[in-house]
C-alpha cells in the first residue's frame, strides 16, 4: 500500500486491473482488502484489456 492516502485509490484500481488483465486469482484476504479499498474509492474506474 502506498503511504500517501491520496494514492490508494489509484493503487487499488491499477492492482485490480492487473489481476483482471492476466486472469490472476485473489485469495479471500486480498478480496476483503480490495473491497474495503473500493468502498473508500467511490467513482473510481478500473480499466484493462485482457491479455492475448
């Protein structure tokens, strides 16, 4: 997690995009952490292109 609170939403969006792009799994603890971050980042958009 970035130490600056202002960077956390971008970090969460980019982390999620990376997971989605490459079809990576998410364990329950990571899913809980990402959901908690998402709740703080209303209006954030996750953009990705699936890998070929």
